[in-house]
């Protein structure tokens, strides 16, 4: 694909009809990466022409979500730009002249059909054996529109204030072709496209007209959007032709779907509810509190891990590398490595990405975050001590909050043991051995993990005990768990006195 870097302009154009789904975030991400990779502009345009489906707070949510992800637009509603305004509702006055242009060139027409008349048309077509009746180049000849009514009557109806819509006039039996950057050549016969409404009775354009006009006026070079818009693309290509804008038509790239983890079909919010994972970037609470959804941010995911995961739902770098920051994604991204097939969402993989990005953070960065979670931690423990705990448990954590749970034994002497594990691993016959081991460890002059490990191994040799017998008892006494970071490093951090008291408390409690 040959790209003129100076002319790259892409747009993310969501509708404020609810919270932004992760599929929408991925569309924004791919647009952002493509623009940044090629030195272009990333534009946010709010397509709010459908007033019936408008949801209060949705636009603010969209903007906050993009900001959290680091996908900052170059132009948009709250940023401005020379091609604004960037809300379609604020561009209302400019659309009608383009509709009139289509009418004057015989590419569109007025339709006065009532809802009842449209229902009757569909019933008659079904009765005639047409399973999917549409308002098209055949059925329009029997309907009430400016193609069938005398010109004088059309003018009179309009002047009388009668409601009407404006429909595109599709030609019969024409091949509409365009090359998609992901799917190759797409060809659709115009007989398979109905005369869609492009201007509604409320004076607002439909998506089809508004997005084509706005893409043209905003000099959009590439339209990168979801696969669900692929069936509409031939109509949009046809509109460019009707306007005489063929040479300014953007390059299209239709992204594959994000699929549900089990079965087939597009990932939906119901799948998240059913399987227990978020499908929105941030928490969403509707004005009436009827819809409440958890977001990735509030679940503890980092924005870096979130976008890394999304990037791989449809794209791959062609290498074994999986962990990328945003700068690396920008450097590596290209549309020719976006696949055609849908990608199944995997929540466990999403958590894996978060774990990898957490490991890349410095201990100080993690400390700054967990202090926000537990702000009195520094009052009880020194900064140096907490940093050492973080270093010990970081590899086991998926979320920053896990540092507190994984490191609980380092922040509290209240050691709780699972009864099932105790019954399985605590051997009262070996308590004398545990006491003797404790005594030997306590007497180490330099209480470091290396010396602790050496004395421990030496005791195993002289006592004939197996590691799998005494280590679980030691771990249970110190942490209450069978798994965790290095026991020798843990003992060094806790110190000899805390080691001794915890072991003796465990022995006493488990008599």
C-alpha cells in the first residue's frame, strides 16, 4: 500500500448511544496506530444524528475512555480543529445542500410514504413470495414518491409541510466495486442494495449520508472501521460517485469482529455478564441506574495491558513478541497484518497481558499505586521495606492490588491457615524437627537468604528429612500458604524474631 504521509487523516466516529464497547476501542486503537505510524492525524467525530437512541453521558464516557487508553485525538469536539464542528448534530445546517445536490442530479428523491403504507408494501411483497421486502428500484414504482408523483404535487406536498424522507436512487444492475485494504476487492450488484433513507423527516441526515459528507469535508484518507459496516460500504462508494468525488474517496479497511470466547458470534455485553469479565473500558452507570457495568480500569487493568490485548485481537506483528507498549505498537502496526477472520476474546490472556505489563513496572511505580489503594501503609512500614516486599511478590501478581494480598504475610502477623491444607500438610510428629530447624536458623549470625538456605539444606542432610515434608510446615507457619515467593528471601525480610514467633505460634495453635 502506497501512503502519502502528509495526507493521512483517519477518524473514529462513534455514536453516543451507550458505553463504548471494547470493539469500538479497538477500532479507535487501529486508527490511532495507523495515523501515528504514518505521521497523520487522528480525528474524533461524534455521530449523534440518531436522537432517539442518544444516551446522556455517553459522549463524555467515550472521550474519557480514549484518554485513559492514551488514544488522544488531534482534532475533536473538545479539542477543535479546522474541519469542525466535530459533532454531527452541530453540522446539521450543512447537510441539506448536499442532499439537494443529489436530488438535482437524479441520484435521490423525496418519499412521502406513511408507516402504514410501508407496512402494506412489505406485506404485499411477502405475499408475493419475496422473503425480504425492501424499498428498491422495483418497489419504488408503486410507492408515493417524487418518481411516481407529478412534480406539481411534490412541490405542493412539501410546501404544505407534509412529512417526507429523502432516499438514495439506486441504479439497476450496476456492479459497485472497491478495494478493501484487508479484504481485497469487493463487488456488489446494485440490485442487492435498497433505496436507503439518507435524510430523515426530522431534518437530520442518516449515518450513510452524514458520514460520507463529513469524511469528504474533513479530508479523511482512510476509513478503518468494523466489519459490521462492510455491507454499507457499496452504498457509500456509490454516494461518492453520485457526488462526483470518486478521486477523493477514502481507502476502506474493514476490521474483523471480536468474537465471544465460547461458540460463534460477536462479543456482546451479555457474554461479559454471563462469563464474568468486562466488555467496556471503564465503569458505566446509566442515569437511571438501570445499567451498571464494570470496566477494565476499575477491575485493576492497566491501560497499557488493555490496549496491548486489544491490538492482538485481529493483528499480529509477524514475530513471537507479544508484549508491546504503545510506542512499540505504533512502530510495528500495519494494516496488511490485520486478518480477515474474527478473533475470540480470551479473558485469561487479558490477565496474562496485565501480569506482563505489571512486571515491567519499577517497584517504585508499583509502590506509588498501592499507596493509593492502602494509603496508611507507609505509616506502619518504611518505604524501603515495602519496596522489598514488592520485589518479592511482584512475579506472582496479576494486578497491583495483588501485591497487598500476595504480600499479606509481610504486612500482618495475623496468619490464617486453611484447615484443609493443615490437615494435609501439617505433621505433628515432625514438630520437634521444626523446632530444631528454627533454633538452627535463629542462630545464624548473618541472617541472609543465602545463609538461611545453606543451613536449611544442611539440616535436611543431617536429619534425613525430605524437603516436601518440612518445607510445607515452615511455609504454613510463616505465611499460612503453601505457595509464595522464595521462603529464604521471605525469612530474611521478616527477620529472625518474627520467624521464631510465627513458628511457635503455629505449633501452639495446631496442638
